[in-house]
């Protein structure tokens, strides 16, 4: 296990460096921070613009390789550079990363768990009522855009507040109530109330995907010889499916889990926008529009780190599930 983990760590570090470098080079070559000064009145002198861009390491008249080396040296020291307004990139991203991780991690865990359970049960009872119902629900959720699903949940939450709870239990805007001054438990409850609907939005979409994937993987192992052998040795069908079938079917799902996490980290922009959460996805879109090279590169770097960290976790899970991975 130690050798397997060491190989994964080394390859992950190399891949993070390559991904971060490519992200910076692409952003620096395609975005134009100089255009941010073109619409100002009065228009600043060219020398002033050059000096400002050079101070931020954004001057397009400086060779790209030189800018990259300056940026890479700062990243190695923990400095992600400065935004087009001169503020440190890291300060803003620390808070936004916490916002996005709080939303994505909970949604991913709930969605994958629910989807794996539903997919395994649907495969074990193929063509039964649950299989047909879960299939119809999954395809319906996959066909509905996130924008539509989020707004439907907002309407449903508002209706539940008015007609069932009689109070504002499910809060639909923001990460927390602005200006709330309360104790720890009241503050925690307020954040949970804001977290419910956006988490359900992510959970439902992921559960639909994971249930289809898990069902297909589970069907592949239902007729395997080792399951028949396990039942011949005295295990019931349920015990054989849980101990052996589900364990084997989870191996490819673990890999899918890793790449889903990376995509969600910056792909939850619609959920963040609709529910008023100021996370990494929202910041990435605004940074592209403002030609903020350093912020785009920093978020891409964080996404690469998240993907490879999730990949490492998936590799460890695969090693725990499949002895052949540890032996290899």
C-alpha cells in the first residue's frame, strides 16, 4: 500500500504542475488585461498603464515565458498573484473555496451515496417496480437543466414555508442571513437552512447519474461465477451481493467519483448564481469577463489540485476494494 500511495503522490504532483502551467499560459495568452483601461475617462497614459500591468505581472509586452516564471515562482512561495484591481488573489479565493467546498462536498457525498444505493437496488431487482421507477426518475432529472431544477426547488421551498411549516424554514437566497447576530447554534441552524435547497439541487442531479452508472456496473457482476460460488458456500443472495457483488461494482464508480468532484468544483456556477452563493464558479466566470489572468489561473490550479486529490482518494478506495491494485 505504501508503494502504491507513493506512486500516486508523485504522479499527482507532476500532473498538478502541468495542469496549472497550461492554465496560466492559456489565460495569459488569451485574456487582455490592457483592455480594462481602454474605457476609462480620462484615459490613463500608456506609460501609467504599462507600469500598473507590470506591477501586477499582467503586461502583455513582457515575454510570456518571463511572466510565467514570475507567476510560477510566486506560486511555489504560496503567492497566487494579484487581481486586476491589485488585491491579493489568495485572500478572496480562501473564502470562496470554503463556500464552494461546503456546497459541493455535501452534495457529492449525498448524491453519490443515494445514487449507488438506488442503482444497486434497481440492478438486484431488475425490471421490478423500483427499477422502472428509478429509471424514469433518473432520466427525468437528467433531462431537466440545473437552472430549471433549482428554480423549481425554490418554488417548492417557498410553498412548503407558507403552506406546511408556517415559517421561513427553507431559505432560498445567500449563504447566511445578513447581519445575523446570534449564538453558535442559531448561526449554524441559519447556515443549514440556507444550505438545504442548493445541496438538494446538486444531490438530485448526481444521484441520477450515479444510479445509472451503478446499475450498469452491478448488472455486469450479477452473473459472475464468484457470486454463485459464494452462494454455494452458504451465503444468501443478499449477503453475496453486498459482500462481493457491490464491492466489485464499486471499483469503477470510485474513479468516476474523482472526476465528478473536480467538475463540480468549478461547474456549480449555476447553482451558486441562482441561490446567491459567492463561490469559485461564480468568481471564475467574472474573472474571465474582467481579463483577470491570475485569478483564472489560480482557480484552475485549485481545480487541478482538487481533481487529483479526489483521484488519490479514489485510488486508495480502489486499493481497499481490489487487492490486484495493491499488488500492481
